[in-house]
């Protein structure tokens, strides 16, 4: 049987953070119940079309999934287990904010199959948390970690953010030390991006952001310190102790199949890419009234997937292989290799004899490198077309 990852989007939050541009909204108990009903019905319908798959990863993201309460979460995960062939060793993750979980809740979730938790810590500095519009404290992060362990959820990930308004290099390093002391199995370090149509973007003049050089120092020092603490960098923003890389996210980066449920969720199944309407009410009504819920869909050929292979795998420590690109994605590597050699001379990428991969300094400018590599890909396709 083929393997499949499942993503469950829970679009609700207690409040909207100043920087957030993800699709999320503040909901109430009635909405939570109606949304859960629609989600379970959609999952049940979908399973009939995908009985030839084994589920090896499930990821509840958001939003903040835990705000809908454990009863609704248990209904959803139980529907997944009834509807799909979920493997016993399936990695099942739930995202949460530290002020939305309790030990009794986590015990129930663990018994239902959740074995990994991703906690949005962001910073241990109260002033930085305030700048982001976060409503928790770092003491609550510590309490959430302890509660997860007490509930026998040992695979714990903490999300951090650097480049926060008024954040200094020292305060960032203090956050790292505070988080390392909690000994999670996985740490994510994301650079703050001020996206359009967010409160932070609309009030940009009132925020003082660290400059690019300071953010680069924050990133490189984090890579070095986390390595010293036993966390291996396996993707631009992700670090894990050996064996604790996020299996679900690796599916995205390695172009494996995954199916998302919920408004705005994306999927790639059977060479089809599709997404659902980015509106909670439209999604609920569409499912319950058997209407249209698909927003976009397209069929992807091998050549198109080649570009995604380059773009996604260059974000990881695994890098790219000329053999995979040529055999699986039908693309010549010569022009791409010329491009990578340029960055190799600058110390931004390495070649181990079979694969090209970016260095930590290369990750810092990965957007530029990947853009150039994709341009080289198009040049290669031009050569192929002339030969044909």
C-alpha cells in the first residue's frame, strides 16, 4: 500500500497575533461543534476514495487546534482512525499555544493516539511576546512541556522566532538557552516576516526590527549553539535530536503524498494538487450541503515536479541529486551544476560526491540561490526542447 500524510486544519485561535497571515479566526463553541461535524463528514467521505493508502503521519495545525477542546479533537481523530488505515507507528502531531492545554486534556489526547506536540513558545522574553501579540508567558511554556511529559507525550517540539521588534542578539541567545534547558526533542527557529495585511505590517512605523546583519548573526549563532546542544539542522528552520525529525513535514519537502482537510488546506494526491476554499463558513456549508469546496486544482507532470524537487529539497540537509532529477523528473543537470559551482566557490553549498546541499550560510540566502537554480532549470529545459 502507498503511504499518505494527513493534515487537519483547525482555523480557530483565542486571538489573532500581530504578525500572523495564516488563515485563522476567533471562534465560539457553536462554531467549533459545527466545524467538527463538517470536518468529520468530509474525512469519512474522502476515505472511500483512498482505501489503498496507509497513513503514517497526521498533523493537526492551525490556528490553534487545542482551542476547540478535547471532545471535538477526539471526535476528529477517532473519525480518522475509523476511516483510514492508520499505522500503529503513525506520527500524530498537534500544534498548540501553551496557555490552551492542561494535563487532563493531554492525557486524553495521548490515549487517543497523539504522540507529538508542537508548542508555540516564540520567545522567553515577556516584552518580545507582547510585541508579537502573544497572550502566554514563558512559565506557561514550561508548564505545557511538563504537562506533555506527564501525559507520556515525549516527542515535544518548540517553535521560536527571531527578528522580533526590539529583540537583541543577547535576548535571542537567552531564549535559546531557556528552551534548550527544557530539553525538547525538536526546535524550530523562524525569522519574523512582516506580511501585508497584518497589524504589524499596517503599523510598521511603530516597530523597530533588528537589521539584516543582526538577524543573520542570530541565525548562525542559533545553528552553532543548537548543534552543540545535540540538535542537528535538517531543514532551514528546523533542528532535531537524532530520530526526532518531523516525519510529516519531511513529506512536504521530499514531495511525498499528503491530503489536507479544512478551509485553505492544500493536498497532493495521485499527481493532483488541490486546495479547499479559504473560508470557514463556505467550507462548512459546502461539506454539509454537498456543495463545492475545492478552490484550485491541477495535474502535475514530472517536469513540473522537478522544479518543486529543487526548490524544496534545497531547503533541507539532504539536498538534491542529479540522478534523481534526470531519472525521475526528466531534466538535464548540466546548467544547474554550473549554477551550484558558483555558490560552491563562495562557501554557500557543498557536494558530497552524490548530492548538492546548502551550508548554513547558504540557507541564509536560500531564496536567491533557489531562484538562480530554477532559472538554470528553465535554461536546461530550453536545451532539451531544442534537441527534441
